C-alpha cells in the first residue's frame, strides 16, 4: 500500500500509515475500542491526529487500558495526577472529560446493552460508504454527525462537537471515507452501495 493511500497517509510517519492501513475506516463493535477512540478524538481537538497517535500508548498506560468502568471512578486526585503526566495532552478540560464521558458511556451501555448497539443504530448496522476521489471533497461534518453530536451532548458527553463526531464515525468505521482507489477500501464493490457517489447517503436518520 503506497502511492494510492488516502492523501493524509501518503509520505506519513509509520505510525500514521499503519493506522490508516489497519484501523481507520474499519467497522468496530468492541466497546473498549469505541471508548478509546472517543477519548482520542476528543483529545485531538485543536491538535493534529499525529500528535494524538504519538501519545496513544501513553494514554493506554495511564488510563487503565481505556477501561471505562475504572475511568468512570476517577476523582479529582486522579485528574491532578494525570495533569502532571507529560505523556498525555495536559488540558484541564480534556482530562476532566475522561470520567464524565466514561460515566455517560456506562449509561448508554445500561440503556442499549452495549455502546456499539447505540452507535451502529444510527446507520442501521451498515457502514456508510463515501466515494470521494480527492481528499478536499471529504466533509468535516455531515447531518448525521450533527444528530449524533446533539444526542451525545444530551447524554452528558463532552468534546463531542459535530466535527469531532464525524472524525469518530470515520475512525470506527461507521463511515468509510477511504478515497476511491485506496487499497484500504473494504473488499467488495463499493459502487453497488447506496452511497455510490459523493458523501455517504444517510438512509436511517433516526438512530440512537
């Protein structure tokens, strides 16, 4: 996988290309991974994804392997300790969001059985396939991310604005925005998808 990668992963550091090739856009139904990506996407706000990826293993070490049940119990002492860790992004609001989002995550699991069930209900369990030929065509947000963002905020989540949420949908494979011709595009014939051209077609607007 070389020159045909999505533009943002071409001539990029190994960590970025590995993320693109092996993870980005691949459907995830594992709640621990879904929480991890929620943490990392929120941490990215105002920063580059490369910065977050470089700190990912530090986050894993300092956040109990992204165990949302343990993170939900973090108190002010734990937050102060995290703010002293140079290996993560030491933004007070982002650190404070960890326990708050973990508790909201647990409430969603209590209501829906799994967070995955909640998340994938927005697309009726089927990834939305984008058919973009140029990186400049890929949107920063969509009506779907607007709706999911609004619902997450109502549920008590923070750092879930529509742009962050759209990036989250891409990273967890709810939306596949690999460019046309990218070898990381899922197997099969994406031309046969309902979202065969341009932005993903949102056929299930209710969700949640």
